[in-house]
C-alpha cells in the first residue's frame, strides 16, 4: 500500500499560518483550522475523499504553476474550501498537494462562478 503525504503549497501555507495565528483569539479561525487538520487526515486515509473538479474547469493558473491534471475540493466551515491535487512520488508514495485554502467568495471568483 502506498503511503500518502499531505503537503501545503506556499499559498496554502500562508493561509494556514494566518489561521494558526488567529486561532487563539477567534473561534471562527479556530474552527476552520481544526477542520483543515481533520480533512488532511481524511485525505491521507482516502486520497479521493474530496469532490473532483472537471478537468475543463481546472484554473489555468494551477496548470501553469503546478502542472495540475486533477483537482479536488473539500468543504470547510463557513463556506471555505480547500483544493488539492494528487501527484505520484515514485512508486511508494502519493502526495496530496494542497494548492489553496480560501473562503467561498474567492473560490467563486477563481472558478468564474457568480
């Protein structure tokens, strides 16, 4: 069985750091951070846990910057979203690469939804 590692992109790491910083004083941020950590464990247990996004709808920025050819989204509290892609790393490991963590407004903008 292949091992699964969850890695955050620099953008996701920045949001994660912000949530960590604010979690001590904000219930909202603490709730989102707790959900992210929980969902990361669910992804480790089942790499296809998230909802797949159609290849035609994958934002070009992700394709250009990270070479993404698959994309999944995971729902977080307060309509936040976590986006990740799966990349093979040799023959013994799968990397679930978290590309972004964002609120629903930014998610809609990124995908061109109203």
